[in-house]
């Protein structure tokens, strides 16, 4: 499906946790034959960019498809996840004895996912004085214990990375008005993770779509009001039928 020939839209999220990311693709006025090819569990990819600089921003499988008539258009909505094995999977009665460290629990949970662990490096640790029992989704549990350990846990190219975003791979971008920056606004969040009070500060950036940007990419930001070097925490690649944009939170 080529956006130069058929009207379409998409929203592709990416972030610093291990839960599956769900993309939404909307396509207008497809033939019934094409719609029937969009089957459950079929592989679907999105490539986007400007001019000759086009690259893959999503690869996954279709989980849901719906077509309906809206005014004069036949609208097909396609939902897809980047890794079906990362959809909700509940753990039941997984127990750890007292005096177990959060880092031990985190690593054990990552090993249960079944993917190779590329990096495991925590920034801090917490020791539980009482025994711990987990009865929840494995990906949500990994996110919880990663925050306690002061790091992010995410999956990239079928490998698990547990580390501070500042230790991410140095795929860097110089971002200013001449290279696609549209807006920059500060944000601040506060979280409580066991004994730790975390204050997260950074910027919400909007730019022309850059397909290479992903979790932990380095942004060398230079705008009228802000400048500095930051890491991508989360974001989306969007196309609304007119504008190709990348929106990110950097810290």
C-alpha cells in the first residue's frame, strides 16, 4: 500500500519498557481483495521517510482488522503489535524469599521472557526484608522492578536491554530548525519506586519524521530556548494523511 496512491494514516509508538507496542494503520477505500489479504497474524511492516531517505519504522503482526463505511469512504483500521510474544502473559505465584534483591528478581523475570539479554546493568538496588510473590503480567512486573533499580528495560531487535538510557547506543541526531525541529516544550514527572523518589525532567519534541529514531537514541538539541544532549525515552511516528511527524520525550 503506497501513500502516494492510496490515502492512509498511521501511529507507531515506541518506548522504554518491554510491553508490546501496538501500531494503528488506517487505509481508505481498499478493494475487498486487498482487505481479505490483511489476515490475523499476518506480518505487516511500515516504511516511511522523505525523498530517498526511507526506512522501516514498524514490523509486526496483525491482531485486529475492521472495515466500515464512513460517509463516502470505506475505512479499514488495522491494529498490529511488534511482537505477539510480548502481549499480556500473567505470572502466577512466582515467589522469592526474604532478603532477595530487586536486581535478582528483575533478571529472573527477564530470563523468563525467553529472549537473549544483551545488556543487564542496574543503577541501584533494593533488598526486600519480606518474601515477594508475583501474580501479574510479566512485562508490567519487569517495568516495575526496572524502575526500582533506576533503569529502563526494553526490547530492541529481539534482545532485552536493561540499563540506564544514558548508556544507550550512540545513534545520534543533531536536531534544530534546519534539521526538522518543529517544537520543544519542557516536561517534569515524579515517581515513587520503593525507597526512591525519582524526578524525571526533559523535553517533548516534535519534528519531521525521522525513521532512525528509536528508544535511547541521542538527540543533540538546539532551539531558540533550549539546548543540550538528551536520550529518547519514548515517542511515536505519525502520519495523518498530510504530515509525517516524529514526537518524542527526551531526558
